[in-house]
C-alpha cells in the first residue's frame, strides 16, 4: 500500500537499502529505516505541534523501538516517548528517549510498578482502574515521588479495538479525579482514550471517533468542578495534518508513531509533509510452481485497509523503477509467514538472492523481523548504523559483529 509513495517520494532510500543488502550489510526479513528522513519528519512534526501548544510523545513500537529511530527523533526535537508496554519504555530509555507517557495502551504489571516509578520516572502514567492507580501511587511514594496520573475513560458508544477495552466510567470522572488525588504518591493530571481519531475508508479522511467527544464532555465536567490545567491525551492516526483538529478539540498531548515514518493511512492516499522512511526488505530464496519464494518473518499488513494486490520491487540491482514491480501473494494471517510468493512469469524471472522491497504499514514489534537503520542517505553516503531486534537490542547477525 505504501510502496507507490516510497517510489515517488524517497527512491534514494529504496536504492540505498537494496545496495546495502546486496553488499551483505542488511539481512533479509528486515524493516529498514531512513534515519535522515525520520529526523526531518520529527522536526516538522514538532514544529507544527508547538504551534498548537501540544506536548509530543513519540511511539516507537511500529519500528521495533530501534535505538537509531529514538535518537533521530530526539535530533528532530522530540525528547519523550509514549511506551506501549514496559519493553517499549526500557528500549526507549536505554536509547535516551525518556518516558513521557507510560501505561497506555498496556497497563503496568503489578510487580513492575516499582521499577517504572523509580527508574523510568514517567511524566504521565495512565491507569484504567482504582487498583492500578493504587499500585502506581504506592510505587511512586516508595520512590519518593508524586506521580501524575491520567485516567483512561470510556462510555457506551465509544470505539475500541477488541482486546483494548477498559477504563473508568467517563460519567464518574469528577469523583475519579478526587479519588486519584487522595492517593499518597499520586496526583490526578488528566484524561485519555484510544483511538480518538480513525481513518475513514469511505471518505479517505481522518475523522474523530465518539471517544474524542467523550474526552471533551469529561473535560467540561472537570472544569465545572473547579479543576484547571487538565491534560487531554488524544492519540490515534496522528500526523502533522491532524494537529490543528486535535488542538481545536481540546487536546494537550499528541503521540505520533506511524506519522514519524510517513505511514499513517492518510499518508497512503495523500502526500503529507512527512516523507516515507521505512520499508521491509527480503530476498528471493527459491522457485516452486511458477512462483519465486522470498523470505518472510515480517510480512505484517495492517488491516486498516481491505485486502489489495500486494506488490514488491524485485531486482538484482538497486532500483526504484516500476519496471521491477511484481505481484506478490502473502500467506493468510492464520499461517506462519515463512515465505511470500512472487509472480515469476516472464522472460526474466526473479533469481535466488535478488532483493525484494515492500512498502508496509508495519508493526515490527509483533513480528520476527530485524530492524536496521541507515544514515547518510540525504548526503549520498548511506551506511548501516545498527541492526536490532524488536526490543531494540543489538543483534549479532551472521557476518556482522555488533559492538
């Protein structure tokens, strides 16, 4: 879905990744990052967010919490992360991107709260219940801190992905705020939900969900109760193009993830300011039944779009030419993606060892893929920085010793 945008807007990235793969410097089954583009994207996003008075927390899970990504984001002016889970927080903190928001989408396990409070010291910590609020407060008190808490709220009619549900009743927010304030080691800071925005396939636009109105009503109730300075965290499908709408709706915090590498759904249908900065790279393995099989492991296609004909660039030489495009069959979601099957019909079928480049809206952290950073593409001197796993750990890939 995003390969066309990559070809049009960042062909040098494609060619650099292919060349480095063919030189033996990038393995198959790897999400590859253009770190120069990530830095530029972060800078333009942060500039726009600042215009609207929005705090920015970077989401890194989609690219495997890669340390180079974290550092590029910092160079672009974003110095805080939102951690989808503890593994995310640890990887970002290790890379120097401090924890701005913890506990949303995934709550913090009870026996990890002490470490989170004492070592990560998040600016904001989201809780879904009084029980989790007490755990966060107790851990913060033991660490000699007062932790700012965000209450995840929900009401009938709100939109949630299955398995994401949870939160305080929005109608009770004034009482919830008082209960959180009464906890030793905690202070009520604001409210959050997910998703506040979603891409609408029919109109090809990003639209507010009912959750955003729920946040607004809760914020009004808190204001009427005499509270001021309430933080409103409203994540979901965040690119620089939606920041004005978020600010107008009362949001004070935004959390770009795919937006920092140009792969929100809106990026697939419009040319937004952020340039595409991620691709998935593989290699042809063998032939069978008129198909060229390429290595999988990271063949994750976000189901935000209906099924479509997947294509890839396949070549023995670095190229972003559309003449290298081939149709590809991806295994069903219920199967392990050991391989994808490339159309091999024609006078010059793909050969084993050829490079394969896809344009996915990926979620590297739920795959077996590695993640590699490339710097220097913008200056014409591309080099691989590090190769890491989905936890942001350096890996010793065969032939490349990671220090």
